[in-house]
């Protein structure tokens, strides 16, 4: 896991926190994104996962299937792979 220089923020009376600009830029956090917070068992640490908005997720997927060779049956390939996994259990 990679850590950067410590950046301290303050929790407001309404439990709001600002994301440091450097962190927001590094992770591409924009308005509309959500943050999924969870506690790390046995410590005071928190884990935060960035959840992009739907438009950003769609943008990431745009054109993802362009490299698939014509005539490939991806559903059958997935079914075969799952059957092979089940046979290995």
C-alpha cells in the first residue's frame, strides 16, 4: 500500500470533512462522487473507497468491447470458464 504525506482536515459540527485538493486530484474525485467509509477492525483507522458517479462509470466503460475479435462468443466462453471452475471444486 502506498502512503503519501500526511494531510490533516477538521471535522465540522455537522460531521463534514473537506477532501484535500491533492488527494481529490490524485483520485479524480469530482462533485457527485460518493465515498464509502468503513472501520478497520481493532484500530482507529478508516478505509475510504471512492465511488464515481454514473456518468464517470459509463465513460470508463465506453468502447471497452472494441478489441473483441469478430465472431467470438463471449457468453459461451464465460459459461465454459465457470463450468471449469465448478469442476475443479
